[in-house]
């Protein structure tokens, strides 16, 4: 199974990027994992939040195929404990999912067209985090899930 994280805008903190890179490196032991960054829109002062979401959504959707299983990282999504997330990912593997795509939207969230395309929504917390921090939290949790699936000692109950 190939796993991809689509994100809007680059990671601006080099310290954050180092942490993300470390988890991406660790993930390569378990899965084919890639990140795809949609460039931030320019001249957004002239755009409404709805216009921004629409334009970002068009770019996000260009990077998906009909057969992809798409999960939006969204505050209204389902919450899992780490062990539950691992079980969910393992079910996707066993079901023969070829491309599992997670998406972090822009500052205003997702357009209706992206919501319509999504298969599921996942929330990493009831707390609100910056999009920059979610990248770290997500890659760490994905790594943790794969260590749980493989019976390794990274996760402690």
C-alpha cells in the first residue's frame, strides 16, 4: 500500500521539517510514503476564504485518482486512539487498498468538492493545532501505527 500526505503550503519551520523528515525516514521501513505539497496561493488578500478553498481544492483534486482512498485530516473527523488507528490502517492494507491519501488543507479548510471526494475524515485531536504542527503529529502517529501493526516496542499501553 502506498501512503501519501497531501498538504497545502510548505513547512515553514526548519526545526519542524527536521522532525517530519525523521518520521518519513522511519516510515520507509514499513510503507511507501510520500508527501506532496500544494503551493500556497499568492495574492490571497484579494480572495475570500471560499475562493481560497475552491482554488486549493482544485489543486488537491488534481493529485487524486478515482481508485485512491482519501482521508481528510479535519476537526470534525473521527478520532482514534493510536491502537485503533493502527487497526484501521491494517484493515486498509488487508482490504487491498493501493493508495491511501491523507490531506491537510489550507488555513480555511476544504472546499465542498474536496469534502465530496473524501472517503473519510480523521481528527487527530479535539484541540486545535497549526497546520505546521499537524504535519509532525500526523507523521509520528502514522509511524506509531506501523510499529503497532508490526508488534514493535515503540508504543506502550
